[in-house]
C-alpha cells in the first residue's frame, strides 16, 4: 500500500482548485487532479504494509500542532508535466515537513523522497501526467484570466491512500490540528 500526508485546503481555496481542475479537464483533457482532494503534500508517498501505525502517528502529530496560516498565490509549473497553485514561502509548513521527515526516519525507517527536505517546493497540484507541451502552453494561456490569491488557516491534515491508477487517491483519515505544540 502507498500512503502520503498532506495539509487539506481551506474551503475557498479548495473550491477554487476543484473549479480549475474541472476546467482543465473539460477544456484540455487534463483530468488527473480530479482523482484526489486538493491538498498540499507534506510527506511524499511511501510504501507500507499496515496503515494503522501511520494513521496513529498523524493523529498524534495533529493533536500537537497548532493551526497555522498558509497563502496560495498564482500558478506554477514543473514543466512539462505539472500545473499547480503556488504556496508562498512558509516557515511553519517547512518546520512541520522536516519534523515529519525526522519522525518517519527514526520511528519507521522511511527515508525522504528525492524532492523532499531542502528540495521541497510546496504546492497544490491541479494537473499532472497527461500534460503535453501543447496542452501546457494552451493551459497557461487559459489560466492567465485568473489571479489566485488565498489565505487560510491550515486546520486539518490528511492521510492519503493510493487505490491504483484508475481510482487514484482517497483521504483515508482526516485529522484536525490541535494546540498542544507550537511549531515556531
């Protein structure tokens, strides 16, 4: 089984991301984003045999983590394959990410993904995989009509479970952030 951890978006930014995903699907055939709830990955997917210890870990982490502010601004691209909402630089998000990486290595012997740690670029993916150069060029032109800018309190984390190529990812467990530990 494959799991990943993510921050769930606030309602307004979630609804905007879903709207854009639907438009990219309908206009350009870029439908991958619809296979999962809009989110910001804080631990890239990893393989496990039993999900229970990881759900408990994230529940415990969430209880100890105070809600914090996140800003989304503009679109970004990992060319030629990814279209995303850009997450503005965020110290608390980065601290949470590094804490998870440390805990995963220490408690579960799971190493960071090659694009985690210092190489992480937080984002909310809108389209992936089927993006050709032509589709990307057309999608970029289309997206110029929008100027996304959102600010929300991160209040929930999710454990995402991969069900396979056809079904995509589901939120296996959603947990609210508490206020026992301040990640400053």
